[in-house]
C-alpha cells in the first residue's frame, strides 16, 4: 500500500481542507478515552505477547470474518472456534494467507482503513497487503509481537490510552481486573456492568443465571425484592473495580415503569420460562427503568444499545455460538419506547442515559429531538455498522442542528480488536474536524470556536459523560 494520506477524510475543497488540517493538528495527539469496548482484560492482567498475526487481526474480529464468510469462506478456515469443540484451522499462516488473498473484499470499508492504519502506524508496514506480500507482512508482525514493546501494556501506553473500559457479564468474577489492580501497573482499565444474561428472559439459561446472580450477591434472587437487591450488590462490586457505567444490549428500546406488584408477577413468569415474547420484551423494558433508578443511587452511567437482531443465522448460532457476526440492524422506535423511562427519570440532571442506535432514520426524527429535551439523555456516537466516515458524518449532519454538540458524548470505539483502537479514534477525529471546517467555511461556526469544539468532541465530552 502507499503511505496513508495525511489528508485522508478531509474535505476536497482546498480552503475547507486547510481548516480541517489545522483543527486536526490541534487534537490529533490528545489522549484516547475509550469508555466502552470489548477488549479482553486478561491481556492487560497477564501482559503476555499476542500469539500471532492471525489471532490478532482475523480470528477474533467479527468485522473481518463476517466479510469473508459473506463471500463463502467457512468460519472454520478462519480459526473461529466451534461451539461443539469441532475441528477448525489452527495453522496461523493458512488463516493469514486466506485473509491476504481476499483482502480486496475490504476495499472502501472501514475495516481496510483500520487494518492499514495498524499495519503502518503500529508495525511499520508500508507494503500493500495481498497474497504476494502475505508472508513478508506476517513475518514482520510476528517478529514485532515477540518484543517487549509490543506486549499489551506497552501498546496501551504507546497508543496514549488514558482510560479504557472493558465489558463484563454481571456474573463475571472480575479476576482479571483484580490482577490488573494488584499488579501495580498504572494503566487505567475499568469494567462495565453488562447484565443481559440476567435481565433477558429469552437469554439461554436465564433462570439458572438469576440463581447464580443471587449466590454471588448473597441474596435470594428468586424474589423480586431479592433480585433487585442482587443487582445493587453486583453493581457495587463492579464499581469497586472502577466501573462507571452499565451497558444493555436489547432487541428494542422498549422501557416500562410498571407498578412493583405487576413487575414482580412478570419476574415470576420469567423465572418459570412462561413469558410470551411480548412479556419478555416488557420485562427487559422494566429492567431498564429499574437500572436507571439504581443509577440515581450509585452514579453508574446507563448505556442502551438497542436495535440488533442478534444471531440472525440459526446455522452459525448452532455451530459457533453467539456474537459471530450474524447480527443485523432493525428498525427501532424511540419516541414511544423510551417514554416510560423518560417520564420516570428523564428530567433528572444527575442521571446520564447514553442512547445508541443502529437505525439511522431516527437521528433527526427522534433521537436528536429527545436529547434536545430531556436532561438525562445523551446520544452515543455512531456504532457498529455505522462506525465509519459516512456513518459519523451522517450523524453529525442530522443530529447537530437539534441536539447540538453537547448532548452527545464524543466517540467510543466499541471494539475487540486492540490494534484498531488508535485507527478508529483517528477516523473520528478527522471526521469531526472535517465537519467543523465545513461549518466555519459556511459561516455557521466562528473560526475561534472550532478548536474548542474539536477538543470537546475528541476528549472532554467522553471523559465527563462516562465520569472517567
């Protein structure tokens, strides 16, 4: 590949590009605040070398193997573990060669930009990735991974990460976070409370999960009062390891604010596995409001990630399990869905609810007006399928006129792919500078205001919203 252009993602108009370039120069080296993501805390706890290039770039990255699978490449050939423990490819070079031979599939995608940014900026690679260069690039990355300066903690510091949040199940023992804390290392790695397995009646093993929740919390979680108390206990446990947020991945944005006796009856049905799909959705919605009330007590930021039809492929779910790239965005209602929660607590300025979407049609029609009214509500950045130049620009264009900048929370990378974190933040910084430069040249933002806004979008808003 050619060296990455210094002006990538900036406007084509020379005058506007010059403004974007100057704004970017002022913020490009700011520390990274990564307030929500899925990196493995074990990396930072044990600080062992990453095994090989394929296990760093291919096997764990659903953005990568999803595209390859869409072109007929079996996931087994990419080393993705099977749910039944069946055979998958373990030869790293074969996986890498398959990736290289098919890298043309990623043309014009964010994944290509992230990979090439990591190749160049992390590993010093400037050759174009292809079947012809696969072995050379593999060897160069493998050689780097054997050095101390490429271990997880060293990369964390090199990437200028000020704080990063991982995401753990409510049932996690957080042993890796304890190891990080006890190691004396100064990197700030905190957890986030993800209770999907114990708030979703349709989650596999829901009743057994609730029983385990009670055991961990020392509460009788089979009663409604004990169940809520168990959540409060576990949230406090997560806070003791630095958690500043909870995270909720629901199929819809539905919320409820039922009388407590009705909520208790719904909970009993959930434990018995007797909920209809509508009742299961209602229970998840009730728990969002309950979690918001808990946040008023313990200060955790409430993140809502709705609108994904998860595990859409029954075949992939059966063979490989959850979260293997077969998730599809859905149409999502927010105005009616969020009303119970917002009527209950949306007027509270001491609560922060960060709302994400996979339904871009809702930006200007629903999300921006809601965030422009309720003090508790903030808009999360473009996420998952929209973590791209176009997705970020559409978000700014459609949300800013109603919600402004200060009802949003900057950027988060939401990734499992550690080496892509600087790349993703760089894309966000460039897009925001491009957007601000256009506001300046069209007379909608004063030139002396733009650097402050760029700094806020890059650093301050995320740090303050997530209380990091």
